């Protein structure tokens, strides 16, 4: 049986984190929640729901993901597939079988959950998010002949391939860095259409002007860095 582990970065998701963990399919070997300086009961709720809890004191989505990877490196039982998932319940964890299927059945290296318009709840993605995704994926298509249509956080990747990417972004650029490096290293990839709903609680990125701007700067920075590298 394929050993799959899930990493969930989380900041102040006490109202949603247990639901996310509850809906993760039973074929997953371990759910790892990385508490990134929550000031509520996210940590307690995650532990009660059965997740492995890690703490990352440095604020940033990338910092949290890197903390999860550091934990995986220390495990005796090898991980074969890593799934990244947000803790706000905007994705449908029960669709994880669709996310990992192309890796298990078709030997793909990377699978992105694409938040297509036809499956999104109204208002679940903000205008800056929609525009940012369009701009980033358009530039990736122009510069790298990419077929990506989304930078969605719900994704799966072979663990060994992930290690080879040598991920380094600490904040908002984690998703686009992964996709750009996958293109550079010629990993096989695909997207699967997934449902997307309004999150529980307020977004730490798209819900603020500062977060939206910083995310946009990071994403474009990574694209131009690799374009002219």
C-alpha cells in the first residue's frame, strides 16, 4: 500500500481544522498539522482530531511547509506521496483520491487540484486571487510552455521528487516555486478539477490588502527569476 502523508499549515483555524482532518480519507498514513503561531485553539483541535502536531514559530506558509518536510525526513517509515492541504475547509479533503490517483495509477510526479469556475462556490475566490492565478499561469505558459491553470494549494507530489526540488520559499511563493521547479526539472504533472467552497474564517492572504499584494509580488518574483535565470 502506498504510504501517503498530508501536511496542513494552519494559523487560527480552530473552527475548521477538525473538519478538515475528519474528511481526509482513511488510506492516508498520517496527517501532520503545522501550527504557525495560532492564537486560538487550532493546536488542541488538531490533536483531538488525531493529527500529528508540529509548531513553527516563524510566520509564513513556506516556513510551515518546510517544517513538515523536516519532520518527514526524520521518520523511519518512508513517505511515498506528500499531499498539501489548507486548514480552512475550502477544499474537499474527501477528493484526495482524485488528487493522488494520477500518481498511483499513471506514475505522474505532481498533481495540482484545479479550482475550476464550474466547481467553485460563489465568492470562494476573491478577485485578486482569480486575477493572480490567471496572470501567473499565463506567464508560465508563455515563458515555460506550461499547462498549469491554477496555483491551488491542494496538491500531491512524490516525496522523492519533492526533496529534489530543494524548496526554499518561506512565505507566499511556495506553490508557484514548486510548479516552476517541476517545470525546470521536467517532472511529469497534471491537474484534476476539484470543488472549492467558501472558507471558514478569514483568509490570512487574500483576505487582506497587504497579503494580496505580498503574494502577488512573491509569485511574480519567482516567475521572473526563473524566466531570466
